[in-house]
C-alpha cells in the first residue's frame, strides 16, 4: 500500500492533492482539499503547458478569492515533496499576506502521513521551509528591501498581488 501511494502521489499531483492535501478556510476550519471550478480551470491551463513541455509562465488576471494562490501553493508543495532539489519562492505584497502562504504549506505538510513525505529539517516561520530531500521554499514579501528571488535561481516562483507592489520595478 505504502509503495503504491508513494508512486501514485509522486507521479500525479492531482491524485496527491485530492487524497492527502488539507487546507484551512477563513474561519480556521481545516478540511481535505477539493478543487473549486476556478481551480479546475487553472489546472487545465497548467496541464496544457505540461503537455506542450514548455515553461509554465502565467500572468493571471483574476477576481479575488478564487483559490489560485492556494492551488499554486499545493502544486509547489507537491513538487518540493516529491522532486528533490526544488527551489521555490512564494511572495505576496506584504509580510502578513506572505505568511498566509507559509501557513497553507505547513497545514498541508503537518497532516501528511510520515511515510509519504520527506522530513522537514528547518522551518523559519514566515521565511523559509527546508526538507531533507534538499527542496526549499523561501517566503518573501513585495515590501522587502531587496528584490524577490535576488541571489537565487528558483525553479518555481509565485508572486501574488503584483498590482499592489509599491515599487515593482525594484522588487521584481
């Protein structure tokens, strides 16, 4: 069973997220993740790029609270858990909103079976999460003094609320 689940989860992000991902809603209730329609559409767009075997670069102009940042966070977490040496950066306009991204990752990771995921070796709250498979997530902010991803070569980058950045030319 364990080997089967490890293989299924590592090869299919949709299987992993529908069976093992947990998220927290605005009321603080934790529940098993289920795609919203907007997230299904986003998944279809990502799948199209994967089928073409090209870089996935999306500038998503959308309404608020559609769950796209949550969906991206789960996709990044899946990649960090099952693909060693993944370097991911997630950022929002300010540190409080950026910390919410870290919370999504932590809630999901903490509810994962121990036999399915690599061990977390560091968790600098609101800043960085590292796993023993050498994957790492840096949580950054659009208000930080240096540019987002400055000094890094990340394989995954998500920046939300770009329109609210006070100095996008410097930060991006």
